[in-house]
C-alpha cells in the first residue's frame, strides 16, 4: 500500500497582484529548465506574476516583493529571471547582505549557464573576485553583477533589473544608494525576496514595503508571502504545510523536525513566515494620540452617537460614545467593554438613559441580537454598517486623528489599545481596519470608538427650518 505524498500550500497566504495583459514567464521557465531542474507549481505562479506586463509591454509590477520561509527555493525564481534577462541583453544587479550569499548566487548562476550548454570563454566570461563577481553573455551583451550592499554601492551605475536578496536586511541608507540605479532603464524592475525580520535584523525597507503594498499605498507594486498570522505551536504540522510550499518536494517533515528547539519565535519567523511586531511601530503613535488630549472637558453640542462593537472572537463587546463640541471637534469616550456572557442588559440600560441620536452596531456575533433587543425596548436609531461603510469609518478615524478633529480625555484603557494597534487589510482595494499588536488588548475597544466617530460624522443633525414673515 503506497502512502499519499502531501505537498505544501502552492499559493501565497497573502498577496497583492495587479491586473496584467500577459506574462513573459513561460520563456523564462523554458530557459531555466534547460539546466535539468524543474519548477514547482508555486515557483511558476510566482514567476508569472513577477514577469507580468501591461498592454504597452511594461512590467505590471515595477516593484515586486515576496517573503517565504527558509530552504523553500525562493532564489530559484530569481535565477530564472536573471537567465532570461541575460538572453535579452539586459543589465542586472544582484545584491545581498552577506558576501557569502552574493558569491553563492554567482556560483549557482554560473553553474546553471554551464548546465544549459554555455561554455565559459566561448559563450560567456566571468569575473570571480569576491564582492565584485560578474557574468557576461557574449551573444547578447547581457551582463549581471553581484554585489554586497553598502550605503554608497551602486551610485553612478545603471541597470535594468535590481535584485534585493536577503531583503529583511535592506536598510533605508542602502535603498537611497540603489533605487536610482534602474531609473534610466526603459522598463525597470526591482525584485525583493527574503524572510520576515528577526530581532537582530537591521533592515526596515522590506517590512515597510510589505505594509504599504498590502494596504494599497504603493503604485505598480506587487507582493506575495507564505506565513502564519500569529504565533503558532512549532509542532503544528498543518502550519508547516501552510507556510512552506516546497514541503513534500526537497523539503521534508523530517528535516523540519530536526530544526525544532526552544526558540519558538525564531521557528515561527524562519520556518512559518510569521511577521513579528517588535520592529513595527503602532499605526497610531502615542505622540499623535496625546496631541488630541483636552486639558478641560469641552462644551458639548447636540445628542450622543454610540458605537458598539462585538469582538471577532465573540468574547467581548465594547461601547463608546462620540459627541460634537462647541469648537467643532468630535469628543470620544469609551463607556465599557464587557464579556458577551454578561448579555446586553447593561447596554440597553445605558441606551435608555442616554440622549442618543444614532447607534452604530458592528460584529456578526451579536449585531442582530442587540438590534432585536433594542426593538423590544423601543430604542430607535440603530445603524448596521456595511463592510464598505466600516472601511470608510476606519479612514475617517485615521483622518480625524491626523487632522486633529478628534479629541479625548485620555482614558488609559482606550489609549493603551489605540497606541498599540496595527493595520490590517480589508478587501482587495486598499481598504483597511485595525488589530491589536498584543493578544491581551481587545481592539474592539477602539473599534467601538471609531464607529461612534463615524456615526457622528455621517449623520449630521437636520437644520431647523426657519420661517420668515
């Protein structure tokens, strides 16, 4: 009886791929496979997206980044692009963080050229000096240079394709020196590949690019990753297969078992593709939030607007209020956050006693039940926002903070959640929401305040009709 072989997830767990006309990838696959190697399905799909072009023949993704756990063969995709580019007569710069990595890539590509039938001296030449390696294909004039990255390396040189290997170590100083090297090309492309940063990683560009692209803030940019969303048990075999597309091919369960140790964070980052929070600032900084703090309670104007959010894990429900002030700002305050096991009685009691205009309720776990309870209690003004409206509410919240149209009294619980938050993408068109950076902080606290702010912004009081005689 034969045992069925299990293979890793062949599609990214998270990606941003722009629409495109066609892809040049098949020619690159054919060139690569002359070496005797074969592409896995995930590598072929990745290459198809990277080498996608629009109707004008320009790269659909002028920049493309991808993150994948170690030993899955991420650089093989790069080698296919580079072999294709050499045969097209293009100039390529391949950079890495370490000399050993850069030299290893040079040796690998040289070996692949030879396995494809090219002869050194007759068909191509090579310069083997470590840190300054170079390959040139005589027939086309295509050249690839291999460099380690510095804060000044690459200045004054021009290339068609820029490769950033070990991208988790890519610093802003290095980016300043390298990003202009492809500007003069008629059709430039930059490819970044690596793993999520570790506690000792020096680079910030890769993480920033990832966040910007996932939230639709980068033009002509693509992204793909294999990852787990949160810290995961290192013995979770299903998580291994979710995050490692080459598992079942050259990567085996036995090899991963041999890696297991006491460092759970390192295993999550290196083997499961987890993006940790230690190198990411809160989406809303403490400084920005404290600038909205009032020294004395403002004069309120009009009725209250209430935001109610049931947490995604169906554990808690939070209630906040928003009210306009005489100065034209919107004052925010949280009423309470309680376990859903306590029922809705405390919410109903508050709504009955308060002078309320509108009540925005979100969260599939309890939204409908609370709406029914409010009807039974003859409480009017309920609004159940759509996904589109929730996305807008998040944008209004962000704008209100940065434009300082929001104010608050400095509640410690709300401040703690707001200043330890991270963005999460909603939908595929650049919409975003928020999530907590820490498991012991409930983001529904901020979400309820955000909903109250949205209701206060969207549902303006009707102007009283004036009758003149």
